[in-house]
């Protein structure tokens, strides 16, 4: 009997100890989640404030023509950012999040991703050079494309996916704010007239590269990650893991950066300026919701492995938080579109008012599709369906763009974007419902 009592005491003690550890673990995870959200909130505030400082200045100094040219170059270079990212911002984030306690595995993942990204960088530079010097539309402004390409080098150097995976978003916040601060101050110092337009991509690229170099120093010195040439099997694994997300991102580009690019091909830089100026306002507002998405993705990834039901309950709360917040922002943009354009862009951009009104509800629509797609479908292993939906949406958008842009120019591309985003959100919701995943 005495031995039995001792055994019961030991068992109960172990159980209580495990319970205490679990409570501490949950508490630590909540603190980490809140800390990451706070860090990314500061970042998004910075992302919102800095453009509000530089955008009104740049659109007035450069005018719609030069501003449109810069937007067209960024849209073109955006394709190479997609290629070099490959999908690692989600797939590598998930892998780092799962294995973050294993330093050897983390170093293997990090090395594999970096090696692949640099290889894709070289391919991108080669492709861009061929296109720029082969076609007159690109060749006459070749400097701006090569200067803008520096952003790709900076993005390759900056392992956002690593910091998200280990849930240390404060480093992303610090480095991004530093980059934007350098860019903002330099803009007012060097860009004084329309002829100074080349300084904009140059200064932007310098900021990205500086942040990338500093981030690698933090990774190596602060977290003990070792960089080496990994085994071929490890490289193949990372390519497989990121494939569906890469295809999805390519599909997304068909209804995001492709819109500015197609508009530039069919119209002129001034029309591109009207559209891209309004779109930048929408993206700035939309970015306010970014901290929630970036913070919860690794949290949900890890939680879905442990319990899909708990992860789903957390996702349901997100729908109400993001849905109500983004709807409020969208309504404000729609109602005060004229005032927003006059204050931020100025009298030269009256054509941007109608674009802003058409795109006003994108923060609400995209906020929901982010929850349905990235937070739910990817974490519940519906990657293939996620990719297929986006590919089909991309085809729809390109088709609509080629029909509407020649007829209605910047208004036409705005309509095609809105229709496409609504399609994505509705189809993702229906798919999840058919699979028995009840988010609402």
C-alpha cells in the first residue's frame, strides 16, 4: 500500500509538473504572439507614415509621367521579386517555425533557401538584361530598370522568412524602419525636380541592400546560424515545399503587379501614374492589417499541427477582427475619396479619384481572402486547391485587363482588379465550406 501511495504521488507530481509546463508554454506563446504583433504594428505604422510623407512630395515633384515610369519599372521588377522569393516567405517560415528548437536543422533550412535564392537572383538578372536591351520601350529607360533591380538584391539578402519562423519580428521592424528612414530623408535631399527621378530607385535599392546586410549579421551573430552549401536533397526539398506557394504567387502577380505592367504596355506613363498613385493609397491602408496576418501565420502553423480545431477557433476570431476593421477602413476611403486624392496627391491627379473609389473595398475583400487562403487553406494542407484558385483568378484578371484597358484605360484595370478579388474570396469560402471547414 505504501509503495502504491508513493507511486500515485509520483504520478500526480509528474502530471502537475506537465500541466504547469503546458500552462507556461501557452503563456509564453501568447506573450510571443503579442510581442510579434506589437513589433509588426510599429512596422506597419511606419509603412503607413513614411509613404504619407514621401508620396505627396514625389507625385507633385515628378508629375504623373515620371511617377508612372517609376511605377512601371517597379511592376516589371516585381516579377523577379516573385521568382527570387519563390514561396519561401511562407514555406520556409513554416519549416523554421516547426524546427526552430533544432539549430542544425535551422542552419540547413537557412542555407538551402539562401543558396536557391541567389541562384534565382542570377537568373533574374540575365532575363531582365535580355528584355531591357531587346525591346525599345525598355531600352530607352534602361537605367531605371537596373537601378530598381537593387531592391531584388536587398530582398534576397533579407531573410524575412527566418525572423517570422522564429517569431522574432522586432528585427524585421527595426531594419525595415531603418531602411524607410534612410530612403525618406534621402528623397528630400536629392529629389528636387522631375529630372532627378533616377534617384528614387537608386535610393530605394540602397535602403533595401543596407537592411539586407544588417539582417544577415543578426542571423549569424545573434542566432548562431551557420551558412554552408547544403546537400542536393535539401535543396530539392525546399524547392518542393515552396512550389505550390510559388505558383500561387505567380498567379497572384497576374492580378496585382501585372495590372500596372499591362496598363503601361497599352497606355502611357501618365495613365500609369493616375492608377498607381491611387493604388499606393489602397496598399498603404491595406498594410495596416498586415501585422495581424504576419504574426498569426506561424502561430496557426504550429497550432494546426497540435490541434486543428483550436486553430480553427482562432481563425474564426480573426474573421470578425479583420473583417470589421477592414470594412470600416474601406467605407472611409469610398466616402472621402475626393478629399484623400486632393490632400495626398494634389490637383494633377483628379483622374485618380474614380480609381480610388473602385478599389476602396479591396482592404475588406483581401482581408477576408487572406484568412480563407493563407491562414486556413495553407495551414490545413489545401495548398493545391489554393494554387488552382489563384491561377484561375489570374487568368480571369488578365483576360478582363486585355478587354477593359484598351477601352477604359485606368478605370478598366481597376474594374478587373475588383472583380478578380471578389471571385477569389467567394470561391475560397465556398471551397472550405464544401470541405467541412466552417469558418463563419
